[in-house]
C-alpha cells in the first residue's frame, strides 16, 4: 500500500509557506523506471495526473515523496482550498492539519494506475462531492494533456509578461485575498482572480500590449451590457449606482430582491436571460454582451463556461464568497468599481461600511450557534473561521465552535444531531439558516426537524431566530446584519435579516 498526503491550496498562509520551504530545503532523488517495492528509504519526486471534475482544478507535478520502511507518503498541492474531506475505497479521510492549507493522508494501491477518489467541496452553499481520477507515476507525463502541465505553462507566460513590464502601482486592499489589481508601465491594469484567472482591463481608448499572452483575457471598457447571475453581485452594482451597466440577469423579476432592479426589469432595460446553468445564448448574442459575471456555482456547469468561450463572450467568476472575513467580502466592491468606472465611489462606499462595521457592538457574552438541518437529518454548521462565525463575533456574540479545533476552517460542515446537541445544549442563542431548508413558521416546526432541540437552553428561553433569505444577498449590508445580530443577542426587536421563532 502507498500512502500519500494531499495539501489543498488557495490561501497564502504563513504555515503553508514554511511547509513549502521545508520541502524545498530537503534533498530529493530522481527516479528512473523504478517500482515502489524496490525504493530505498529517502525522498523522491513522483509525477501526478489529475482527471475529472470541472477541469479547473489541478495538482502540482512532480510532488515530493518520502519512503520509510516500504511506505510511501507524498505531499501534493491542489489549486483550490475548497475541499473538506476525501473518500477513497469507501473510507472518508479528514484533514490532518490544524492551520494553513488542508492536508489529507489517503491510501493508494499502486503507481501508473488511475485511482478513483471523491473530494467534497464547500465552495457552494451546500457541500458537493466531486469524483476525480489521480494517477501517480515515477515517470513524467510530458506526453499527457494534464491540467497541471497546461497550468504551469500559463503561469510561466504570465510571469514572463510581468517581468517584461514595470510594476507602477497596486490597488489598495485591506482584507480581500481572492483578487488583486496591479498596474504596469502606468497604463496596463492586470486583474487577478483566485490565482487562476487573469484579465487586462483596458479603457475605451486604452492600449493593448502586443506581447500579451493568451492566458490573459482582455476586458475592453466600457462594459455596458453585463449578464449578472448572482443577487450578491447585483448588490455591488446597486451600491455603485451602476445597475445601468447590467443588461441581463439569471433570475426572474419575481425573484429579484432590489426595488431598483425590479423597476429596470419592468422597463425592459434588464432582461431575464435564463438560469446560470442554462442561459439563453440566443438572447445574449443578439442583444450584445460585454461580460458574464458568474459566481462559483458555475464551476459545476463547465459546459456553460465552454459555450461562452466558443461564442467569444468573456466570463468572470466572483470568488467573494470565499473571503474569510466580512470585510473581505465587502471589499470586492472595489473590483466592481474597476469594471464599471466607479473606483472612487467603490472606495467611499467600502470605507463607510468598514467604519460602520468597526462601530463597537457591546460584548454580550452570549454563545451562538448558526445551523440548519438537512432532509437526511444531518446538521450543517459554519466552521469557526468562516465569515458568518466572524460576523457573530463582531456583533458581540461568542460562536459556539470558536475554540473547537474540530471545526477549524471556513465554509460549512455536516455533523450528526447528537454531536450538535452535545455542543449546544447550554447555548444562549440559536440562529437557524432558512435559506437552504426553507422558512420555519414556529418553534414546533423546528422540533419536527429535531426533537432534542427542545432541551436546549436557547429553546427554553425563547431565543431562537431564523434568517430571512436576503442575508446572503446583501453583501454590502453586512454591518447592518451585524447590528441585527447584536440586537438579537441583547433581546431587542429584529426585523430585516432575522426573525424570532415563537
């Protein structure tokens, strides 16, 4: 049996940086046509080939292997930090590290043979398991069309372009980690998203460099006919007074939350152009479209991205939901300010919202659980480094899993009811997320989902709240949401983002 350790990347943490330096500092050996059963103890390079999924993920090749008494461990890095467990041969493997990028140890039977694995992603509002095939080999996959190989070439071309131009400034970002804007030669604006997608944002009369690599997409302004698929993205446009830049949405008027958006849809200035996973290509082409702004849900519909590419319609995936803090999510308004020629307004709006968020909410000392119950009976909770958990702390509450290392990380985790009850039995406040499982009308409806909740302190004290469905859509209202949380923790009336179960 061969055992390999996986590192899922996407966050530039100090812990991972130190770990990488340690690997680089170790001596490695080259392997030529050697099988695993005759390898001497030591360190080696092993090549990897990843197949399956949406095609956007990749893993580094080669990776560093350690051989110790016939057991082989290898540490490899993925291009995403959105996986919280893996399944191999029917057995589930959880991260083995407490900080930095997630690390897994999984068994692999042999080299040069596809190994089927399942990796669970928390990129969406609910976890999704994705199937991959991974091949490990002592020989290089230079002849194979591997994702990693093409990604390496892309990175090299971008690095070469950067090095041939002079960096003159950067967009000031205090919190956001999933996009960067850099300026070269005082005239070129390079937008990087998620460390994988690159755009050259060019003014109407701006110059496009002749040496621009194919891996950088050109966004020529003005961008006046944008197809926006996410209500959260619409929220940025609205705060920039830039809804007139939109031409299409992926939700119907009756599902719109913004009164201004509804008015524009009534007038026909913004049209419903199909769901994000099934857009009306004919409408979009005939009406003209400068840019499609997706959210990370689109990574589960890669055929849509491919079709837009064939139609020469540029797409941009918003990764604001991956930000670790409420401040980071709000700071994405600066990216939308760049796209809509509202950079100064974006800075003003962000600064005002940051100031509101930093207004001192009283420390209530109340313990708070944020959760929902699945149809299968599991309980989905937020990990303790998730932005919702941090919003609770900002609002003067104490997230119930804040100091529990079993819940370290961002995104969500599904646990058994018994484990949840054991953790929250003395919890002061329960907040039930209705955006996934539907509205609850009263406390009895909650008990029908999980009867043991009636024994929890919060239930007995009538301190159970539910979210309205606008809580994830109102990104730039996070300070106001924090205020609603604080009012709930203080026993005051709430109305806009939460309601109390009676």
